[in-house]
């Protein structure tokens, strides 16, 4: 375990899972497929330890997965673009960046944003299509209900209300 990791507060995988609302198995799987960084080397029999940065990364993965309903591969691509943008931001914060290099970095960031937006647009289009399909189905169901109600009223016309004084008398 690195000295930097020991200075920070660390969590075991079960604690991380509880905080993020998932399971240790999911966390291990996300590490395996590259959605989360693997925790690195650990001595045999030692527990995996996670930092606050890893807690935040897992929470962001879970938020995006729930919000966008992306496949893990698309989610991985979205997060890779976010990491690339973070690298660009770090380079832009340096004081010795020439205007030409600053422009190159901003163009690079724009490309990463375009990739992310495309993933979100595709998902939004899928959701919009589903919404349209459900709205059309609801219209058909409501129309059928009205048709049934109309037939029922034609077969069994509504009866006049019973007067209050006549209630309870044979």
C-alpha cells in the first residue's frame, strides 16, 4: 500500500459498497472491466483499501449508470472521456502554457465533450422513442376504454339517482 494511501482515510470494500449502495462483487467487477481503477498490489490476506477519491469515482459511476442506463462499455467510454478532460484541465491550469498549446488543449477537450454528448444524445433519443411509444399505447388504451364505456352506456343506460326519501323502503 502506498504511503499516500495510508495518510488518507481508507475504507474496506464492504464499507465502500454500503456507502455507494452496491455490493463488493459489483465493485470487484467494475475494477475488472476498468470502470474503477484496481486498488493495486496488496499483501496476501490483506483487505482492499479505498480512498475518498475512489468512493467519489464509484458514486459517479453508479450515478451515471442509473441516470443514463448505459451499457458498461458505453459508461466506460463516457468516463474515459471525462478522465481525458480532467487531464486537459490540469494542463490548462499550468502557468507556462502558450496560447497555441492552450488552443490545442481546448480543441482536445471539445472533442472529448463531443464524445460524451453523443453518448448522452443516443440515450436521450432512445428514451424519447420509448416515451413516444408509451404515449401512443396509452392513447390506444384510453380510446378503447372510452369505446367500452360508450357501448356499456348504450346497453345499460344510466339509471336516475334514487331519491333520498325512498332509500331503505321496499
